C-alpha cells in the first residue's frame, strides 16, 4: 500500500491545510447561501410583479371589450340613421309627422 502526501502531514502543518480547506468551504457555503437567498427574493418579487401586471392586463382587456361593444352599438346606430324609414320612426316618436300623414292616438284602457 502506498502512502499519500496527505498521510505524511499529520503534524501542525497538516492541520493548517485542513483549516484552510475548512475556511474555503465555509466561505463558499456562505456565498452560496447568500446567492440562493438573493435569487429566492428576486423570484418572489418578480412573481408578485407579474401577478399584479396580469390582473391589470385582465382589467384592461375587460375594459377594451366593453368599449368595443359600445363602439359596435354606436356604429350600428349610425348605419340606421342613414335609413329614411328609421329617421321617420324617430320623428314620429317626437311628435313630428309628414303633411300627408294622420296621427292616430291610442288611449289605453284603465281596467
């Protein structure tokens, strides 16, 4: 069986190298713990921001759909205003009639 250089260093010099290795290991572990904590914090903050922006986006899309429905309704009403028959109906509702028309008023019975 062969002897390794580490097995020869059993005195104070061997403990010094072992202590340096422990120090480097502790430094590395400390760095890794700090890095993992930072990464976790960043992940949580970004997740909260994404959630907030997603809810805002959903509200904006709902508002957009509502506005689009109103716009479609207004376009429909504008297209109806180009129809002379519809304009006549609106005029009759307000009490205006053509000269050759005779208004008929229906009284509702109060039974």
